[in-house]
C-alpha cells in the first residue's frame, strides 16, 4: 500500500504526510510532452503568455529538417534583420 511505501521513504503515518508523499512522487515522475512547430506566430504568442514553455523546455528534433525549410526560415529572419 502507499502507506508502507511512504513509511519506507521516511514519511510519517498521518494524512498530511501521506498527501505530501503523493505530491512529491507525482512531481518526481510526471513528465509532459508538448508537440508544436517552433515556426510562426502561434509559438511566439504562447512563449510570451507562458514563458516557462521556453525557459523550462528541452527542444528535441526528431527528424532532420529539409534543406529548403531551413533556408526558408533563415531567409525570413534575415529579411527582418536587414529591415531594421
């Protein structure tokens, strides 16, 4: 039972301690995966609304980008830099 596991991990046998054990276990084991394109306004807007999406994330690219996609993104940002 969860009570035995909590006791084994040094938590007291009361309601508050068991709930704290539950919360600690969830925090340690819960992982979320959000999949979205890093290109476009939607990602930029979400990044401003929820800065932890950017500052607390790991970017993992599963597939190599095609050369024309990389060139397109680079050109888009280079044009904006040249306009400034």
